[in-house]
C-alpha cells in the first residue's frame, strides 16, 4: 500500500510506464534484434538508475560533489561576468525577462570564457583525468570498447564536436555501432560551457549535472539497442594526446574556438527564431485551405501552429512524465521545441511558463541535450572532418541519432520522476 501510494503521488506510475515505453520502442526500432546484447542493456540501465540515486538521493554525494560543482560553476560565471561588464558596461545590468539582451550580453560571453577555460584544463590533463575515471568505471561493467566509452564519458563535460577529439586517432577503426555511440552521446548531453549559459538563465545546475552523468550509460544503452554491435570493435586501450604549445597559445586557441561557437550559436538562434513566425503562417494557411473541403462534412480544424501541433505529437510523452491537463500541453510544447529547434529555445519556453519546481526538474532532464535536427549538420561537419571516410555513416545515422538521444533524455526524466 505504501508503494502504491508513492506511485500515485505526482502520477509516478506513469513514469514506470514511460520507462517501459522507451525500452520497448528502442527494441522495436532496433536494426538487429537478434544480436542485441541483453546483458549490456540491463547493466547500462541499472547504471543509469544508480547514477540518479547516488547524485540525488545520497546526501554525502550531493554535498561533496553536486553542491561543490554547482558552487564552482556559479563562481566561474561571476568571473565571466567581469569580462562581459568590462566590454558592455551597464548593458549587462538588465532585466532577465528580456531574453534577447540576456543572451547577447550575458550568455555569449560565457561561451567564450568557458571555451578558453576548457582548453586550459584540457592542456594540463585535468579533463582527461576525470574522463579516464568514468571510462575505467563504466567500460569493465558494460564491456564496451575503450574509445566509444571514453567519448561517451567526455561528452558529459565537452561538446559534441570537442569530445571526439579525444579519440580522433581511433575513429577510422571504429565500427558503425561505435560511431553511433559517439553521435548519440554527443546529442544526449550539453557541454560544460553551454550548461553554464543555461544556469545563468535560471535552469537548475544540480539537475543539469545529474542529467549529464546519467546520459553516459543511457547513451550506450539506447545506442546499442537501436544499433547492436555486430563487427570487430576498435579495442580497449586508449591513450591521451596533448596538443603542443604554451599556455598563452592554448588560451588564444580556446578563445578563438569559443568566439566561433558563440557566433554560430547566436546566428542559429537568430535564423530559427526568425523562421518560426513564417512557419506558423504557412501552417495556418494550410489549415485554412483544408477547412474548405472539411466544412462540407461539418468539420473544421482549429487555427494550426507549431505549438498546437507539438502539443499533440509530444503529449503522450508529457503524460508519461506525469503532467496532466493544460500543463501537459505546455510540457509537450517544450519537448517538441527542443527536438525541432534547440534546447535553448525550449529552456526559454520552460522558464517562461508557471511550472512547479518538480516539473522544472523533470523537464530539465528531458530537455538537457543537443538532440535536434540542426545538430545532424554540426556532427557531420565536425566529426566528418576528423574521419572523412566515415562521413557517409554520419549522414545515414543522423536522424536515428536524434531519435536515440531524445530517448536517452526522456528515459533519464522518467527515472528521476520516481526519485523526486
């Protein structure tokens, strides 16, 4: 009775159903169900659950890992703010309800700062040590190859085009299934610099960090279910290679990369957000045309828009997250925006809606990833440069990677729904 009462609270029973739905969909959509490694899938799922429990329900882990890291990110954000204030002066002292100004004068400078900081940490081997810890923790448990596990672990901290740099010398020998893990893990997480941006906008850091950790085994789980390993893998041993150069050269290279990333992010948002009203007009016009023949049978469509369509397409997943009524449609819009546009706009929508603290936490897990259509091009361009001979695989697996990474984020959200 106690368990049933707990499951009824916040509609947690729907989260249980959601976990089964994601796993069943991954099995149904698998390219080779006969060769699916059931042992790997079970262990990866258990590890994903364990990560969630340790990071959110064990006080020692939360107080000695999550809280210090969150405090560190907040401190680093203040350092980045100092540089932005020097450049833009009072322009950074604005109302956070003005999202365009917030993004231009608060978030883009953070991307540049964190890109340079990441380059410094990578240069001195600090990031490599953290990633190596997760690689040695996860690889023996799951039996995956060293390069794919390393990249999946690194994507928790680095971006979807930066993490593959750690294994650039192994990419050419990786199987199609291993390449798929690289793609899915990149889309199922957000980089540390982007995470700092979302924290600055009001997204809870604790849940973003936990989402990144849970996505490591989650990415391997879903990727290996959708595209099981049937070929010879690239091996188990990996070594780190540090780029040569002094500290100032590293800072300059990191800053240049950050500027390029910030410009691309800003330009992409400008284009996509500008296109949204145009798409809405086209959809509404199409709905009006359909209403002429439909009126003959006494039926009429409402005014169609992207938000209206998203509200129905993603409503089942919002329902499984535990949302009901109007809140369910709002949550569905956030989920749809994340996949079709990007996670920044989705977080923007989420923070602008009157969700409860628990609802914000659940949506953070479901949204915290690069899984959207535009990232297919980013990966084909970024990873394709490192391994041109595998570019065809990258294009073939692009849409499947978006689907898989969305499953990873939703699976993490369903698991967390049972814990909070």
